[in-house]
């Protein structure tokens, strides 16, 4: 709001700069406006010439110039004075139409200034966007801070506590998302160094390195995925990128083998399944049917079954999942898969029960609750 | 402060500048006092809003407001406060804003201190100034807006170019702009006079203070730029004939010619057409310099942001102002009445010689700077016109100028006595020969011209002393009256003599540095020594250091002369963290007027470190001489005669409006 007040005041001051000199002067109004001015140049000249005469007189008196030289200089200046005096007398006032000119000038100020300034400001300015001094941004509460400031705060925290591996782990994926890939890779390396290697950290590092290299799976990235795979042989991300590495190394068969295996192990609702299938199609390998979490053997067996038997088998698998989650409910993805599976099987009640069980289990985890509710909405299960 | 206020102040300034262009000139055409009075008010308003805008941008830098793109691109929150402020003009957008700010300052000064000017001249001057303001504000707003915002704001800036993170950035550009843009006032006076059709001796008196001020600022600005390049770039050179340096040298030559021809015009009502042309040329060359630096035509240290579309815009400004003013000149000049006549050997004749040679030098620099560009545009051939060309042409033209310089002030107006002047200079001439002989003996072989140059420099300095002594009549009148006359001498006479002596001092430095400069490029390990110019340097230690936003690797050398240790000198390689860019911090020790200059190179493969070391005899005189020149200009400016001339208000109170005797004593 204060910006608009400032803009109004500034515009007013600017208009005043035009109007103030135009105001009619009481004392001078008797004098025709044109006359006083037209004669003035010659008068100003006269003042300079008189001053020059005085100067010559001074120089002569102090002996700087001789009497003859002084006389010659005086004559010359005197000639200039005569000419200027003649001009001063011969000057004619312009006058006329003074009031109309003042009105035009006043209108130019009153209308022209806001018009020019306003239209340009609309084109160039961002009136809704206040100042953002760094100190104030740093002092703002975290929930009001922008992402850049939050990153900066984590950074200064890490500068002071360079051994805090958790900090690096938090900031690494954020770096990756905003495109600061060097920093992302460095943060993942630090997290691995300080907290130890996990598949998640290794694949994060590998991904950052690939993005940095413009999509090429470098040796370092490959090493990171290999480390991830060593800890968890099923890690889908590591397997996908190792397949990509094989493809880039000119070994499409090997890539196809890795990806086929991966696709076979991938649940049907996994978000990355499409990516794997595309990759398989790219290297010309057969794309296996999506699996709903069963092992490859089960899928192969399912092909020989009748629809009822297949339904039975799927039910069995979902029941197994449900039982596993009842024992250990920490697997959020499992819960989501269960919700989806019951819905697909037409068991809306069981699906709703899965939603409420999952919600109870993750009651203290806002992120998980959000995902559960989102999927419930998507599946039409209410919330 | 809200950056939007700065943005709005800038567009308001444009609106005022448009009115300032139209209303006062219209008023002067029809002789309307009220319209003419809008000139000063608008000029002051224009100044106010540009200053506000500049202050808001500075505040954004100081507070690290990274929602302003310009701050993001050129600042860093850890930068020392001084460089946060100087960073405002250490970039394209900000430097253009500084340009307009200086223009506004001069406009406001004319408005405030121009009360002794005829109203129509003042109105026209302010109108022309307004039109320059319109052109440059449009340029800023349409192509280089310093208030462009960023959403979302980043948390840190990209820092200022490390070469610019130096005290030099606080001094050199503002002084240079005060010089460049100062000539806009003389330009405005010239165009205003052409519009009015009235050019007389009084005009020259009104123009001279502005020309002197601009010239003094430009002189110091160029000298400071030269010293900055000398210590920052690490090559030990003080003038590179870089196109951007040439761009500042050309208006300096034209401006030097202008302040001299204006004297002739004021005293003798002669050389009017020529003086007007010089006033136009000085500012045109300033504009050309701005164009060369800002357009991206040239790549150099100064071209921190380049963009072809900006180049086209500035080219249009250039064509409008230079073409327009020269067309007006061609149309009006033949109508001007010629003034006093004079013999070739006279004060006027000497000043004409000075003018011709100075403008020829400006032309030589112009050709050397633009010819490669024109050739490249013509057939794509890339050639470089280097120092040999400039040294030869400018040197050959300057030699007669400086040799004739002591004669000029000793010649009488109208008809001079060359033999008499030469006779009075015999003492200075003899002293010059003695100095030359001493130098010849001392150098014992070496550049043959160097002792002659030193002799010439001595002749110039002593010539200036002779000038003052002659005016006081020392040796001709009794001592007491000579002292009285010395005190009574106008400050302009002192100013001229001091400025001329400054040229001689500067020449001492140039000749000594170029003739007897010693250079040593070598590699040293810890504890190793080498000698340069009679000094023995030993690498004592190498230390890493941390600055606020940089890291240093400093090499400390002990200096010995004749086996006796006389101090240390330290040079460092500096890496700025934000841009990961290395710079060299030269180590300089001054002994009297000479300097020992050490610059650290890269680490060598076999261990040790590369070093360039120079012994530069009398090198500081180059810049001290320039400062003395500018001081002469300032002294001349303070002469009371330049400030009188206001119509006496007491005599005709009704006839003369607004008699504000601010400028009168």
C-alpha cells in the first residue's frame, strides 16, 4: 500500500516542478512578459564586458600590461559594449498568447507526466512485489521462507557443522531438483562418507552424476549403482541405470537382460514401470506383461491358468500382502498397493479398511497421510 | 527501500526530461519568460528523481536485495561494503544510471548557478541537456533496466568481476563520467548558442568554467584509470592504447583544445566558429567513447556487459546528437560574425597552433581506433593497430605542442614578439640543456633521445616558472612590488602555469619510465634471489591467506640494495570464490618517485614460482603530473572573474527577473 502512496507523492512533486514556474507573478504581471526577456541577453553581455573593462583597468594599474596595450584592449571591449547596448535597445518583445501557452504547458504537466510515467511503469514495473532484503529473508520463520533461503540456511549450518551427515542427506535431493547438480553429487558423497552407504544414497549420487554428465552413465555413477546393488540386489533404480550403462556401452543384450528381469520384478503399479518398458522396446527386447507384485515364476504360471484360477491366485497374493502388512505396517508402498489391489478386485469394503488401517499406522506422518489420502481420492474410496 | 520506487522514479525522470526538452526551448523561441522558467525547475526535478532512483538501487545493493536481477548478477552478500556500493556502477546497467545521474547533476548545477546567464540561453542549454537525458533514459529503460526483478529471488548473488573489486572502481568511473558528461554542458551551450544565433565573447566566459571543470575531472579520471590498470592488471604497463583508453583520450584532446580556444574567444572575440565546433566535438567524442564501450563492438576489460541490440540503440543516439548538432552548425556557422584579427605570431596564433595539433592528435587516435573496426566490417580482415602507430603519430604531434607551450603565455595578444619570448626563455632553455647533459652522462649509452626528452620536460616546467616570474616582473621591478604583483596575479594565470608545469612533470615520468625501465621475468624457489634495477629481491616466504570472499597465495620478498635490507614487498595470486577466478595483486614499493613492481606468476613445474619484477624510474610522476594539471584547472576555475557577470539587480529591478546572486561573490 505504501508504494502507491509514494507513487502518488512522487507524481505530485513532478507535476509541481512544471506548475510552480508557470504560476502568474503578481509583481511582474504589469510588465509585458516578452519584453523583459528579449532584452536580457544583451544586458547579460554588457555585465560581462563591463567586468572585462574593470579587469583591464586593474591589470594596467598593477603594471601587468602597458598603457598602450591597455588602451587598445579598452577600445575593443568598448566596441563590444556599444554593439550590445544597441541590441538591448533594439530588442522587441514577443509577448502575445502568453496565457494560452501557460495553459498548454500546465496541461502537458498535469496529463503528460502521469500518462508517460504510468504507462511506462505498467510495462516495466512489478508493483505487487515488495523489497526482499537478504537480512529480513534470513530472519523469516521457516514456513514463510522461500526454498532458496532454506537451502542457504542448511548450507550455513553445514559450514558450521561439516560432520552433520543428516544435513547433507536432506539437502542433496533438493539440490538435484533445482538443478545444482555439482552440489547434489557432493552432498550425496558427504552423506555416504558420514552416515555410511545405503542403496538410496548411492542411487541418489549416481543419478546426480548422470544428470551432471548430461545423461551419460559415467564410471563413477556406475560404481555408485553397483554399491547400491551390493546392499540391495533388488534395488530398481540401480538396476535400471546399470541397464542404461550397458546400453550406452554398446551391449543391448545385456541391457535387455537386466531390464527384462527388472520389469518382471516390478509391481504393475510402480511409477517407473513405463520407463523400463520403453527402455526394453528401445533395445528391441520383448516387453513382459506387468506383474502385480508376484514373482516371475508365478507370472509364468498364471499364463496357464483359467480366468477363475488366475483370479484365485491374485487374491491369494493380495491376502499374503495384507497379512504381511498386518504384522509389519511400515511399508507405505505396500499399503498403497493393497488399496489399489482391493479396488481392482472390486472389494471396496476391504479397500476402505486398508485406507483406515494405513491412516492409523501413519497417523504421525503427514507426508504418508497425504499420499494415502491422495490415492484414496483417486480410487474413489472417500477419505 | 522498495526497488519499485526506484523504477517509478526513473520513469518519472523520463517524463520530466521530455518536458525539459520541449518547454524551455519553446519558451526561448517565442520569448515567454514563464515557459523558460520551467527549465531550472524541471532540471532540478529531473536530478531529484534520478538521484532517488540511484539511491534506491544502491540500497538494494547494500541490503543484498536479490529480487533485483542487477544485484543478483553483480553482488554477493559477503562482499565488503565498499564493493557493494561501487558494484552499483561496476556493471552495464548501473554505469549507465551513473552516467545519467552525472548528467542530472550538471543540469541541476546549470539551473542553480546559471543565474547570470541570459534567460533564453539558459533555457536552451537546459533544453538540450533534457534531450540528452531523454535519449539515455530511454536507452536504460528499454534495453538495460537496472530494476528488473527476479521471482523467486535467489539466496546469493554471483559476485562482481574480481578485477573490479578494488578501490579503483570507487574513484575512476565517477571521475571519468564527471569529465565525459561534463562536456555535455559545453555541448548544450554550443547548440543553445546556435539555436539562438547569438555567439559572442560573453558566451565564452560562461562556457569556460564548465569546460574547465569537465576537463579537470577527465584528466584525473584518465590518470586514475591508468594507475588502476597499472597495479591491478599485473603487467606493469600504464597505458595500453586499448580502444577504451583511446575513447577517453580523444575527448581529452578535444577538451584541452576547447579550454584554450575559449580563452581566445573570451579575450578577443575571435575563433568563435572554431570554439563552437570544438565544444560539439568534445562531447561527440565522449558519446563515441560511450558507444564503443557499451555497444559490444570492442572486447576489453571495460565491456562487462555487451549486447548488439544496445549497440544499435546507442548508435542511433550517436547519429542523432552528433549528426544533428553538426547539421545545425553547418547551417548557422556561416551567419556568425567574425571577431578580432591577429598576426600569426601572437598569443592567439600560439593557441591556434595548439588547437590544430591537439585536434590532429585526436584524429590520429580516432583513426587508429576505428580503422580496424571499419576494415573488419568491410571485408572481415582482422588487424590490430598497436602502440607503434599511436606512439609515432601522437608522439610526433605532441612534441611541437609541448615545445611551443612555454612560448604561448609569453606572447602578447594580437601581435607577439617571438624573439623577445625566446630571450626570456633562455634561462629555462639552458637549464633544460644542462639536465639533458647530466642524463646523457648518467645513462652512459642507451636511448639517445631520452636525455633530450628529460631536457624538454625540464624546459617546460621551468618555462611555466618563467611565465609567472615575467608576469610579476621579477628582476625588472623592486622585490617588494614584484611580490605584490605576484599576489595580485589572477588565479587563472597561476592555474595555467601550474597546469603547464604538470605537463612537464608528466613528461619526466613518461620519458624516464619508457627509457630506463628494467624488467626481469624469472622463476624463484624459496630463499632464492634475483636482481632488477639495482635491487636484490629474495623470496622470503609464501603464505596462504583468507579474505572475506577470496583466498590469497602471497609471496613475500625482501628487498636489498647494496647488501643492506631495506624492506619487503608482497605480491599475491588471489582467487575469488564465487566466480572461481584468479587475479594478481601486484606488490609495489615506492622509492621517492620511482617504483619497484613485483607480480607473482604461476607455480612452476619444477617447484618454485614465476615472478615478473620491474624497476620503474620516476613512474609516479606520470600520474602526479596529471593531478598537477587538473589542480591547475581547478585553480583557474576558482578565479573570481569566471563567476561574475551577473546583471546588477539594483539598477533595473523590474527589468531583470530572479536576480539570485548565488554565483556572484
